[in-house]
């Protein structure tokens, strides 16, 4: 099948799916209340990739979302970050001064990452960002072995949190919150004999954590060039990882996340982006890739993990992000998506916004223009 | 008339479902608000029961797990005997087991289990301070086995299994874990998680000298050869085989395996994994044992022939095979 024979990308339907999810989710989704900010990111990210933020949403809504996001920024003894949502706090009227968080309401590392991206997608000016507080929060989350926990007082620690710490530091252009050498050492210990990286040092290689490892190693301050050999990845690790990643592309075109598992649309991003970062994106069978994701489109909008599966914002966003990394020349114009920054996982336009507004010092300013 | 009735019935059912959804959400939100209002000051039994109800509805609510643990430490444990504390923790272990059966991948539940295990008190008596601990930790292996029976690839469960073996006061000997992986592998060769665990356990046994590495590797090659012949399409087997080969410094072993895999390929001429592995191991021979090679050109030609066949039978990786072929032709090191 050539690119031109593929069905179209149902852009309007997918934007609709995410827009609906931004308003409400059914009771079957009660459990993701604890990750509300992340769901928001997948929805905003989808609209950003489809170029529909301004088309599909009103300024009053965007203002409301920005306000809600800032409402989750919280400061206290361990520094500053963003909570997943306000579900564990009694309602405080917008505009009033926040209290310091208690041990129950601490910020969450992964949510802090998604909050910054979401605010950038919504083109916030980041005047309210407590940069120093965030740096202190990162320090509070790093453990002896170099890994990071989701919260300063505990929680699981694995490569996902390391990636978020690296991405945040990179966006702030301030690495003082991270002991990079120790973190890199932890990442390298997660390298699996299969190739790829597991969640923790003894774990099986997983697509998601492989992306987290590689993106982190390429974001690290000592690495300036995506195209040069990375000092933290040995030739052997690189070769094994490429081999493992490529073997995870099934004949359907989709990628699986682990040895001997079924294809799942989200791994098209985690594995696809990993190959892209390693500079071997050309080795991916793009037509099959696109064909798989096309078949995961749900008839009423949204993209699911496999054909016929129910969609959700997570799979919708990651499928589109994967498609943005692997454009196909002769495909229908509906498949044309903006360029993606694979290391931060956002469009290049949003990445530019981040570079101009998130760091304390930007290229233009001679002195800090904000606190 | 019949058709109209059916439409009405399904509409009513839809309405009922909507109402149930609405009620469920309302109950959840009310309960959630109640717990939130209490958390800063209420350490009572009543509050504790509310957290139980809330966690049953939403076990991802990690802050409620935190609140629950605070209640244990601040109000439920103090002034209770070790036997009562042990009882409370056993109850929570039962609760989390029940929740894990419905939500096997929720981090918060696994974390709470670990916390409970780590807080088991000394007892039951001054002469037997580890009694409670031993009995509870020993049961954990049983619990994680049940989880793995339900889903042999649940990496949360495998990570947890490794945590138990590393932390429990009197772990079973590594050889017994080796036997566990044998059982899991024999039940299903596709269970890569079991092969993976096996590689970890063997590494430990070799390091401590409990198993003779050379002899053990021989036996592993035998095991994997059986698996290969039984199911040559199974990726797990080939990845494990590659692990056994390692960096390919042992030329005789490489030659032997190449011959063995070639025999399998003769029987199964379309086996992608056979071909891919042959290319891989022949390249290792070329790269690492060039001085001892009789006919290097024959090896190179064989690789190119295999890669050409692989292009046909494994189209998703066509470009990869082309790249490898190019590397071999130009004599470059393996990329």
C-alpha cells in the first residue's frame, strides 16, 4: 500500500475528542483524577499538533485553563512545582494567596513537566513561574542513586521522573537542581542486555523508559549536538538499542513496547522517537507505520491503542506526535503535521516559545526581566 | 410494535446507565470532599474507614494512601500491642491484594504493600522477634506468584518479586528462583519476563560461584536450543540466546551455534530469526576472530545472501538489512 492509498487523518474528529475530554470525563475514568494535568497536556498537545488551538477554543477558555494551571503551582518547604489537580485541597478562590502545601499536597514532578508544556502551548508569558522554587523542588526529588521520585517525600522513582527533571532543567536552562553525573549513572544502569532501557536497573527494556533514557541523555548539558555520538551511550548500547527498537515494529506497522508484546499506538511514539533521537529514523518502515496509526482511528474521533479500541487523549496525542516525526511524502495532505521537537515532546513552534519565555535569562534580555 | 418496544427498552437502559454514572460520580466526589476536609486534623477510626472506601473507588489517589499511612503512625499504632499492629497491617495487605486483582498496575497500591511490609513489628515474642516478619514476607512470594499467574508479563509484579527476594529476612536460595523461572518458561516460551529474570538469577549464581559458569552456560544453550526448535518464531528465545553469546569472544561457541542454527534453518527455510541471528553471529566472527578465519569471503557472501532473503521475508526492516549489508561490503565495524 502506498502513502496515497491510506485513509485520511480525521483531524476534525480527533480535535473534537480532545476538546470534549477537556470539559469532562465519565466515571469510568475516575482513576485518572490523580493525573488530571497530564490528561490536559495530551488534549492541548493534540490541538497544538492539529493547529486547532485558536480555531477550536475561545480565548476565554484558554484564559480559564491558564488560570487553572497556575492554580496548581504550589510552594513550600521542598520548593515549588505543580500538583496534578486541586483534588486534595479544599477550594480556594482564584486570586487569593496560596498557602504552603502540606505533605499531602506536594507538587508532582511529572505534572510539573506537563504543566510547563501546557502553559507554553497556551502561549502563557510565564510571569508567574517560580523558577528558583522549581530548581529547589528538583533537588528535593533526587535520590542518592541519581534517580528522582515523583514527590519530595517519596513515591516511586524510575526513568520517567529522571526524564521530567532533565526536560524541566533544559526548559529552564538551569541545571543547578540536578546532579547530572549521578542521574546519568542511574540511566546507564537501566540499560538492558536486550538493548533499550528498563524502568529500573534490573528491569526488562520498555519502550517508554527507553525514550526517557535517550531523551535525557541527549538533553544532558554536556551534549550539544543530536547528530554527534553521545558520550553517555556506548557503541554497543547504541547498536543493541537500535536492533531492539527496530525488532519491535510489527508487520502491521505498529510498535510494541517490549519483547513479545502486541503493537500499541503509543509505542509508535516511544520507540519511534527513540530511533529518531538515535539518528536512524530512516530505518522505520513509514508506510506501514502510518497505515497502523490510520487504522487505530476511532470512528467518532480520537485514536486508540489498537484498531477497534476505544480512544483516549494519551494515545491520540502520542500517535499524532509519532506521525509528526515520520512524515510520508506521498500521503494525503490531511497527514501533514508540524515539526516536532523530539526531546521535549512538543511542536517546534511551542519549543521556540519555551526558549523565549521559560528561562530566567533569554538571548535577548541582558538582565533578568522577571523574578 | 415489537420494534418500537425494543427502541424504548434500550433508551430506558441508556437513561439508567447515565443515572448510575451520575450517582457514582456524585458519591465519589462527596466522599472525596469529606476526606479532604478531614485530612489535616482527623486521625479517627471513622476517617480511616472513609479512606478505605475512597481508595476502593480510586486506588490511584496516592495522597489518600499517604493520609492512611499517617493515621497508622499517629493514631492507630501507638498504644497497640505488636500483635494488634501486625493484624492491622495484615488487613491492609489483604485490602491491597484485593485491589491489585482489579488494578494490577497501579503504583500506589504496590507502594503501600511495600510500606506495610517494612513496618511489621517485632514479635510475637522476645525469643521470636522475626516471627511476624518471616511469616508475612514468605506469603508475599505466594501473592506475587498469583499476580504472575494472572498476567505473566506484568512488570510491576516482576519488579516487586525482585524487591521481595532482595529484602525479605530469609530469602529462598537463588537456585529455587532459578527453578521458578524454569517452570514459567516451560509453561510458555514466549514469557520473555521469565527469561529475563532467569538471566538476572544466573548472573548472581555465577558471581557467587554457586553455579559453575561454564557448565551452566552449556546447559542454558541446551535449554534455549530446545525452545528454539519447538518454536523458532519466538523472539524471547533469540534474545536470550544473544545474551548467552554475549560479546562473542569465544569463537568455538560462535561456530557451534552457527552450525546449530543453520541446521534449524534447513528445516525451517523461512525462519527470520534464524537468518537474523546467523548474520549477527557471522558478523561477530568476522569482527572478532578475523585472524583465525579460514575463508572470510565465504562468511561475507553468506551474510549478504541471508540479508537479501531477509529483505523479502521481513519487509518492515528492509532498510535496516540494507544498511547492514552496506556495512559488511565496505568492511566497516558493526554500527
